C-alpha cells in the first residue's frame, strides 16, 4: 500500500498515545482518512502503540 508518512500524519494529527489499532482506525475515520489508509490501519496487529515511532515501525512491517 502506498500511503505516505505525511498523509498518515495528517489523518492522525492530535491523536493521544498509547493508541490501539481500533483507536487509530476510529481516529482516521473521524478525520476523513482514505479507504487505503483505513485498510492499512486495520491490517496492523491488535496491540497498543505507545508512540508515533512505534506505529511507523509496525506499518513498515506491513509492506
């Protein structure tokens, strides 16, 4: 999936960490994230992410 880090940051701006996969998806939906972004978030492991860095590492593992 080709979603830029900038695009992802735009949709997740203001999100408080730690955040679960469900929190990320809900936040993305509320902020108008594209279907592609939401699919990528739903593909994450069901765990909590303690920081944007940890989230980025998990997302890079999906590629």
